[in-house]
C-alpha cells in the first residue's frame, strides 16, 4: 500500500491551472493572508464581534423601550 498524500508537482499544476482560469486568486490569496495576520497579531475579531452585537442589542432594546413608553403614554 502506498502513502496517503499528494505530490507537490500535482498541487502546483492545479494551482497554475486555477490562476489561468481565475487570475484574481493571485490577488486574493495574499490579501487573505495579510488580513489573517493583522487579525491574529493586532486585534482579534472574535473578541470584538460579541461586544459590537451586545452594544447593538442594548441600543435596539432602549429604542424599543422608548417606543413602548410613548405608545402607553400617548396611546398611538
């Protein structure tokens, strides 16, 4: 039985074929790596996303509470 794996030449061939069909991948792959590096070492989106969602939900709840108080007080 042979080893389960792949040959580097085959991977490079597929990558070359992909770049011929979609040249934008040559720009997207480094862009994704740079964004990942910034996210990893500068700040983490995983910490900011729940905070932003919590602030947005609090803001929406306060607006709804104001709306309900105006409906109850003025009977709109």
